[in-house]
C-alpha cells in the first residue's frame, strides 16, 4: 500500500508540472477519444492471504465527453481491461493458484477542469463483465470499479492522466471476491 501512496504523490506533482508548459485560456472542447492505460504496478487480494502482486496490466479505452457546465464535463466510455497474472497460495498450503483475467466495462466519468484549466480531476464509476482464469479454469461474472484520475490535455489533442482504480468481482465457483487495486498512467487522443 505504501507503494501506491508514493506513486499517487509523485503523479500529483508531475501532472501539474507538465500542464504548466501548455497553458489553456479555458477548458478544452468536449471530444471523442481513444486511449491506452498501462498499469505497471497492481495488487489483488485472494483467499484472505493478503495482497499479491500482478504482472503488468493494460486497458484500451474509447469514450465520448459531453459539456455539462462551464468547467465540468461528463464522459461515458467503453473499456477492455486485461489483468496480468498473479500467483498466490491457498490456505497456507503449497497449492499454487494463478489468476489473470479480462473485463469489458462501461464507465461514467464526471470530470472537473480547474479554474486554471491546465489539468482536470475525474471520478470513475464502471460496471461490466469479468472473465477470470484461475489456474486454468475460466469463470465469468459481473464486475464493477471505482477510481479517480488527474490529467492534462495538450493543444495537439493528447491527454495524459494518472490514476487509481479499485476493481471487484465475485468469483462464485471459488466463493470469494476478487479485488484488484491499480495505479495507472494513460495516453489518450481526442478528436
């Protein structure tokens, strides 16, 4: 958890510094966008044995932003999420369990552009379907995620963000909840 806090503090310092180099006089126009999120560091908890680290994960995003006020926007987006493999041990035994998965989600993002609109803050609320591969056995179920991100949009249409997401799905065959916590960075193109 200390690693997540350090990454978020670093991100909070870096994004405003990048934004200072690209001054906007007002929030950018609402746009349609495509992008990729890269998660170099993530953890999940399974089998009540604490947190396990995952291989890198990524998401592909397509979305549409609508203006809701002078400095606020509302975005809806589709997300394909790949969660990299992790390995844990069940019930203090030597039985190794690997987990990976993919999800298809629909996210809503209320977004606020600050008075000095070089950067923005967004909330993330999403729901969809998650297919888990648990030691070779596949199972699908409902999933949801929540999170927050901070970012900046450049004059050329590129958007850089950093954020945190908490993802959850009930794995009925294993009678447990899969929770995935990730810190990510993303690059989006607005057109």
